C-alpha cells in the first residue's frame, strides 16, 4: 500500500478522491432508471413481468410472483444446519441490541391545563430490497428487517430478484423467515423499488424502503424519495483504521482487506502516528494479497482508494478521521476508549484489537447498514427510529391560553397573517 505523509494537502486530496465514489456521481444512468420507474408506475405488474423476463430471464406472473411457504421450507433444507443456527444467534443479538432503542410516547401536563407531548407510532408498511446472485447477504436481511420488526411495523415485505429458474437465494429466504418478513416477492432492480414506492396489482405500496443494491437500485431509491422514505443512498464500503505504535500490523492489514475485497470502489485507509507501523502494515498487506482469494478486486481497491497516512501526532490523525467520517472506524491505540471520546464522525466504531470489523457485519448486534462517503457527519446507522414517526400533541385549557393569547396575536399580525390572529382572538371576545 502507498504510504503518504498526512498534511492538509494530502488530506484534501484523499477526501476528493473518496468523493468520486459517491452515488451522486451515478447521473449517467438516471434517464434509464426514470424510464423504468415511469413504466412501472403506469403499467404496474405488466411492466414488472416484462423487466423480469428481460433482465432475469424468468417468466413472472401474478401466480408465481410471491415466494411460497414450500419454497422457504426447501431453502432450509438446502442450507447447512450450522449456518442456520448462526443466523438465528445473530438475529437474536441484533434483536436484543435494537430492543434497547425503543422509545415511548410521552406527555407533560401542567396545573394550568397545558398538555404537551410526543406520540410515537410505527410506520404501517416497510419494504426491504435484497440483491440476488453473488451479492445475496443473509446478514443484510437481518439488519434491515429486525429493526422494523422491533419498532412494531405492521407489515414488512421484501423484494429480491429470481434466478432464471425462478429460484431465490436460499440464504436470503431463511434469513427473511427468521427475521419475520411477511411476504417476499420475486422482483429485482429499479423496477422492484418502483413497485414498492407506487404499488402494483401484486405488490403493495410501502411507507419506507431500505436495503442495498446496485447503481440502478440506488438511483431508483433516490428518485422515489419523497413518495416514500428511504434509509440512504449507500455508496461503496469503506474502513478506516486509526492506530498508534501499539497496534499489531498483521491485524491492521487483515482488517483493511476485509473491506477492500468488497469491490474495486471500496476504500481501505490506515491513519497512524508511527512510521514503523505504516511500513510493517504495508508488508503484511502484500503478504495477504498474495495468498487470499479475490486478489484482483482487492488490488484494484487498494490501488485506487487504499492509503496509509502517517500523521505528526494523534490530534492531527483524529482531525483527519473526523474529516473523512468513515463508514467503519477501528481504533487500535493504547487507550482506544479515551481516543473514541474525541471522535465525532463515524458510522460504527470498533474498539481494541479483538473488535474486528466483520464482528459488526455479522454477529455483534449493532446495525451494519451505515452511512458512507462522509455522510456519517449527518446520518446514522439504520435503527429503530427509522421505522417510527413522531406526532406532536398540544392541548391548552382556556386558563392557559388566556395568559398568552395576546402574545400569539401580536406575532401573527407582525407576520401579516390576520386570520391566524383571529382564530385565537375570537375565543376571548
């Protein structure tokens, strides 16, 4: 891996380089996606059937669009029983973690008859998109569905593309069943997003769409935002390791590659205060690349978006970490918990040499659907709050309103909204 001295200039260059990976740069495909969305919006099921035949080589009909219970039972038989048990354990960890995020409605009543509050209500219908083929990850199914289930969403549907025989990835089906999905539809791509956003004869309109996908899925989610809510426009995966001289270079190298193997656009960055560690990590990375599978993908990722940045001191390193605002941040310093208190921007923080990033991907419990491309400065991981909405509650007695009615009228008249003022004034004529 390339080793670079961390300066304001190199930090700016790295940030500009990383932003090239943003989904906001997918504009060349927008017209195609918009055409698909309009077709589904207008022609509904017929458009879904045509796109499925074209892209997935499967003849979809109103009769076979839903995954049956028999197909789910067959999926259980195909999967290794040990893997099924791991999925169940992971689901329980995720459920336990997200249960702690639940909030209750609250009301604050005062003696003068003022009642203010917040009513917490789960959304009615959530839609989850799951990629097919090689990009089918049971762990992502759990991470999307379980927070919605914990929040109390009434109905959770899932769309996922079928193979040419109409079969859906068995790992996806088992994970969906364990997580508690209500209905699964054999539809993929931008057309699936459009179907969930606007509804068809077979697929109901939902209130929120979550889940990862390719460029077309990402752009479709962006296009339907406003008609429905979405989780985010996810960009390529990324990891940033913040380390000092106490870090184990072999661990650091292994963790960097855990994200570099995702795809050629994935980013793996080490920021350290120790030149010797930087050089040792670079050597270990080369060793791993020579022996691990997916070598070509890893090497392209490192060549394009892999960096080892050597900082003058820990404060400069932390400043760079906060600027980059990485999806995954590992802290491998002498006192990682103390270092963590200075971190403002990161999707998920992993503390200590035994909290490797894949622990969060698969098992620990916190959500692995995280903000990417610097959006950790203003976005959060998927959580229970993504599947609830809050309604303000206001009640005043005559006594309470009488004390302040002239104040309200004065503000309304100042804004030249005399009917606003009048709706208060008439109560005290």
